[in-house]
C-alpha cells in the first residue's frame, strides 16, 4: 500500500508483539483509514458557515464546490458537525 505520512499512536493490551505483528496492525489501520478518509466523507462530516451571507451550508455537493473554488474567502468557516 501507499506509504502515507501520518502519525499513529497504537496502544495494545498485549506487551509481547513482534515487529511483524506491529507492522501488520499498522498496515490494517492504514488500509481502514485510507478507505474512510475521502473528500466525500469529509464533506458529510463537516458544514460551512458563511458569515458574509449569513448561511449554514450542509449539502455535500455545495460544500465540495465551495472548498474547490473559494478556499481563502474571508469569514467562511468549516465546522465539524460533531
């Protein structure tokens, strides 16, 4: 798999993991995160607050359009829905 540049903190209950087992765990985590961390899932989990127009935008395709076209517009914020 493609080696991504991310920091992972892996906690395990068992102390005696071999280097191969640790590497296998990291590869499994990477494949899981690689399949879920997409631009579509980012747009579903976040919304845009546009203070210029006093609007809250939560439609996925509009969020994608705004992020692609206006990445540095003042007073437009990306907010997590959690």
